């Protein structure tokens, strides 16, 4: 057993040296866990921010000016006045997300008890801005009209009053969610790519024959590649989570980083084993890349990192419960967002242990078969 561990350690050192000399992969790792996290956190938003609004004011009344004055940052940029032709051109060019057309005699009709209509033109290509921004503008305008008419608040007329309390991320900051999930997704794809690249690199460079003449077994070679590449991703993920996400982006971490680190180790065993298994199927690096893309895309889309699992069809929900990516996203959100402990995440942890064992067994089986064909 001691000899087996020593051989694995020596093979891990070889993998570290090989990876450190691959400047492209090292640059990709540094970029993925630093710059890419910041770009996604600030660039991908699930809320309304700095939406552009233009007003076509054909009423020129105190009420129309008041409606324009209550469209405020940070949800919206200060609105601009325009006309129909420039408003249409601005929508076509993407200059305006919303164009609000206030008709003539709008204030007079409101005060007379009639029901005038405000036309709201929306650039639907900005999907998040369009959906949420339209609702925000309607609420803002209705509130101002009710204040103008001195109407009682409709919520006070209801027999009950719902009060929403957001436990995590009370200000709905997109970066708090996207940055953490980007660390998880980057760890997933790079774990698959690094191990697969290590196997195919040995085969393409002809160095795998050198390993076959050494007194090492197939399991030692495979475990060495899995441990070495998984350790690199583990260190990069934890540093990114703490330095880039927590300190740099000021995202709070509610749970135990040590518990998350332990879960990450088990998860990396699963995805690195998956990467090795895929590398034994694809004979060349281009074919490996073509194989990885659909596998990762399906795993990511069904993981719950982009869309909640609960919003998926029932059949899909039953299927994705067995995916390690889905279980790890659930664990990450539970620990880092809600401060959950082991008593809450142990079912997902067992699922990851099962998938890690299954993928590792399949990877070792296929790796032995691949080495046998090299003899």
C-alpha cells in the first residue's frame, strides 16, 4: 500500500510539472477564476439596472412632468424627451429600452375620471430589462396617478397585506448570485478539460508508452492524473471564492468555507473521473472538445445554476436528481447562501459520493482498456 501511495505521489508530481509548463492551460485557469468571474458578475444581470427610457410627452402637463421625474436610478437612467420619429429610431438602434408615449389631455382626462392610456414601447431583445422594467414602470406610474387623485392605497383596502422578506440578497444584486455560480461552473468545465487534456496529451506525444514500461499500474496513473488536476482546480476555486468573490465583489459567505471545501473535493473526484472517461472515448483533442461541449452544456443547463430545478418539468426534475452537477449546485447554494450545515446537505452529498464512485470505476475500467490497446 505504501508503494502504491508513493507511486501515485510521484505521478502527481509529474502531472504538476506537465501542467505548469502548459502556459495556455495555466492562463486559462487564471483567467477563468479571476477576470471571467468579475466579467460575468458585472455583465450578466438578472435585474433591471440603468435601463434607458425616453418620453414622448404630448400633454406637457404637471402630471406628465411628474411621471417623468419619478423614473430614477439605479433601475433607470435619467429619462430623455424625444418625438415619435426619434423614439422609433432609438428603439431600432437599441438606444432606448423603453419609450413612454403620454397622449394629449392626459392629466385632464385623469382628473375628469376617464381612463386615458399611456403607450409603452419596449425593446424585447433586452429580455430581463423588458420584463421586469415594464412592471416597475407600471407600478411607478400607477402610484403617481393615485397620489395625484388622492386615492386611497389599494393595499390598505385589502383584508390582508402580504409582506415579502428576502432572506438572502435583500437588494437582489445579480453579482451575489452569478459570481458564486460562475465559480462552480468554471470548476466543472475545467476539471473535465484538464484531466481529459492530460490523458490525450500523453497519447498524442507518445509519452504514454514510457509510463507502460514503469513499475506502475493503470489505477496509479489514473489516480495521479485525477488528484493532480483536481488539486489545481480545488486551490483555484477556493482562492477565487474568497479573494475574487468574497473580498473583491463583497459577496457575503453565510456558511462554513471548510464544509464547502470538503464537498468540493468529493465533487471534483466525480467530474475529473468523468473527464478521464470522456478522454478514453475520444482519440484526439478536437474530438474530445466536441464530446465535452454537449456533456457540459446539458449538465450546466440542468444543474440549477441558471434556472431553478423546481421550474423544470417533473420528468426532468426526476432525472437531474442523479446529476452530480445538480447536487453540487444545490449544496453550494445551501452552504454559501443559507449557511446550511451537514444535517441539511447529506442527501445531496451521498448522491455525489455515489456518482464519484461510479464515474471513477468506469474511468479506471476504460483507462485500463485503453492502456491494454497501447501494448
